[in-house]
C-alpha cells in the first residue's frame, strides 16, 4: 500500500482487454477504513457453511493490498444510471424504502461517499483475480440464469460471503494464495424484497404491474446471507480491488495485530 500516487497501467497479464483502465494506490485512511470494513463483516463461525462455502476451513483472512480502479468510461455510465434513478423517482413520486441492516462500518463508509437516499451502497463481489481485472476493464455483464434470482449480478454485505466466490468451490486454491474481492458502488434504488421461497429465475428486473423495480434483495430466515441483485451492469461500478489471503489461527479469536 502507498499513500496517494498516480494511476499506473494495469494489468500485466497475457490477456488483452477491450477497455484500458488503471489502478491507483489508496491513501492510508482509505486503506484503514476498508480494512476495518472487511474485519467487521468477517464471521469465522459461518465459514464453510452453505453450498457455496464448500471446502472452506480457514478461520480468518489477511488483507495484503487495496487499490482503487480508475476507469472513467465505466464510471460515466454508472453516473448516468444514477441520474436515471433520480429522474425516475421524481417522475413517479415514489419514495424508496431505505435498505436497513447494512453492517455498521460498511453503512458508514457508504453514507460518507454515496447517495444512500436512493439505496446506493458499497457492497462486495467475490471473483477470481483474472475475472476481477476483466470487470475492472469492461464492467459487469449479467450472470448465470440458473442462479437463485436469475440472470443478475450478485453482491454481498459480508466479506465472509464474498470470500466464497474468490475461487472454484470444487477446487479451492491452496492456503496462502492471494485472492481478490471487489468493493463496488451499487445502485439498488427501489428494491423488491424476496425470500428464497418466492425466488424466480428473472432474466431482467421484476415488475409489479407496469412498475419496474430496480433491484432484488434476497432475504429471509432460511438464508445464511442476504443477496443484493441488479440486472444491468451500469448499476454497479467496481471501485476497489481488495487482495487478501486465507489463513488459519492457533487461538480464538485473533488479536487486532493479526488483522494487520
């Protein structure tokens, strides 16, 4: 981690990308804030639980680097969608219910930087390192149509959840491998709250009569983690790449120094 600094060209991989982007070192305050968010949204007691947590046995994680993504083209599209949400709310007179229950540190970070009145929040997205760089360059595309809420883009408020997707659940990387999770700005707008029982394989945003929701919030007693789902890649912007390692510990819980 460095404090400040100019944008540097990235990535240095064999794969070509259709859109140029840069990564920038975050300042020390941002590094500490994001690291605090990661720590506060990590729960070792649920590691390895659920279908997507298969073969995970580590007890903690160690953040090794955080960088900010510089992609003006993607961010411009995101800001255009944000203006659309504000215009939609103004034209319909619809007041959005605010999403509550976001972890305190994450909620505070979002309130400082984003427009939480239209349910704009920072959320995690776990993916492998190569795909994280593709997303940083090209942005998001809709996902697997077989997923619980259909062909959407899925985000998490808990780092424990995002960590499940940083590698293949059937072929986990060996302990000590550096992994990545993205911290993204996400425009949730007017959301449809939906339990697992009523989940549908939506291909696009769900409707209520002629009214179209902006996102889906998957929640309920039978869900280990809440799901935040959007169906348009312009509703999300990957702003930070968090690099980390999975590590075990010999005592419980870890000391504050062990999170450094």
